[in-house]
C-alpha cells in the first residue's frame, strides 16, 4: 500500500503535523510521498496523490472548514482511502474539532472512503491578537473577547509534541499500521 500526504498550511502548524505524519508512516515501513497544496495547485497535489492508495489531507481551519484549495483536492479523491488532519486556532474541545472534520469531509466525493480524522490547536499570527486587543479596547471588560485573548495565548505552544504524537497515533490506527 502506498500513501500520499497533502497539506495546506498558513502558519506552519499543519506542515508540522504533516512532517510528523510522514516520519511516523515511514517508521512504520510505509511508502510515503508528501507535498503542499498551493493556491491554484490542485492538479499538482492530485498528481502526487494519483499513485497512492491512501491520501492523508491536512488543512488549517478557515471559517470553520478548509480552504477552497483543499476542497478542490478533496473533490478529486474518488476511489481513494482518505484520512483528514487539521489545525485550528480555537480548539481543545474534541466536539469542536469533530464539527470541523464533518464540514471538511463533505468535500469528499462519493467513492472516496473516509478513514477518520484528527485535529489539534495551532498558533495564530500576531495580527489576530492585535485585533482582539483592539476589540477589547472598544469593549473593556467583555468576557468573550478576554476569552479569545486567553485562547490565543494558549494556542501559542501548539501543535506541541503531544498533539503530533496523538494525531500520528490516530492516523496509524485508522490506516491499520
């Protein structure tokens, strides 16, 4: 069985997960090709996936789902076994991650076999914190905005080694490795 890992990463979070998955699968003796899903590059990603039996697709959470580039790649995976992995700035709650995975999974065509998925929190760019601070300056004491800042600060250390190991374990189990 051969594998392809395709990922789209905005801040390096999803790339870190993809790299960890590539190492874990190679250590398990799997043949693995890995490549980035670039803007307008669905054809390149699908060409890398073509010879693979199983495709692991990584995404960063964009408005509760994946980017259009990832959606285009997913739509081209008919006949493939697919494992999804992703990162989200907000997170920590498995239920939230399952909702995101469910929305991303909707982009798979009929004929693709969904094997499962796993997600973790990922750090966000500093501009996000600045935006939250500006919101708090306009609405001092707003508990929701303060919680957003606390979540931002908590996300700075993710994905961490535990996140990477957990997702690698989930993928290997789903793939039967």
